[in-house]
C-alpha cells in the first residue's frame, strides 16, 4: 500500500516539481524526493500510530531532525541551496526508514503485498470517492490560484506573504 501511495504521489508531484518553477534540475529532483518521502512518512505514521509506539515515534523524529540539521548544514556549505535540500531530504528518508523498520517488526508478513487491503473499497465506495474528490478539489484550487496571471510562476510567488495568506488561510481553518 505504501508503494502504491508513493507511485501515485510521484505522478502527482512530477508536474509542479519539474514544470512550475525555475529551479535547476537537481533541486527539482530533490524536491520531488522530499515530497514522496513526506507522503510515505504520513502513510507510515498511520500504521505506527495504530501500534501505539509513541516513544519510538518521538525518538525517530528527533533522530531524523538531527540528521536533517547535520546534513543540511554540512552539505549547504559544500553545495549551497542544493546541499540544504539534499540534507533535508536525507533526514526525511531516514525517518521513513525508521518507521518502516518499526512497521515490519510490528506487523510481520510472509507476503510483500496483500490485495485484501483494498477490500474496504467495495464496502465504502462513497467514502473513497468523497475523499478523492475533496483532495482533488483542494489541489485544483491551488493550481488555479498559483497559475493566475497576477502571481508569478517562480518560487517567489510561493514565498510571497500576500499570495500565501490569501490562498492558505482557509485551508488552515478547514483542517484545524
């Protein structure tokens, strides 16, 4: 399931990472890897939280934060902004590895993939559909807003306080 989510994230993330900014290819590639690792961490957290290993989660996040800082600072001096992105991505990949190790220890299996994980689809099709369309609607809204002629397609528009405040405030309230 984690692999399927990561593949879907790659398909979704490839467009904004490579076609909607003016960064160099290395930065775009590491941005995509960071996006994928964060999606996988979010999914893996569901399983680790289900096992109620909160202390392990805390230590995993602390260790990965330390890895992020050390690698970002070290590689930042050597490679500039690309080094910072590489270090930050490495920290999140280590976090994902820590979580996957815990999942494999907690939920051992003889098979790599179980198709019965999708058995809920036939029982709750409206729930799956509504979740898909809500998420798709949020992303369509973001893409339309980001590509509006008033705002630049460069990274500056993502960092502009006015555009961020206009587009993100309703999302923060709706998710709270």
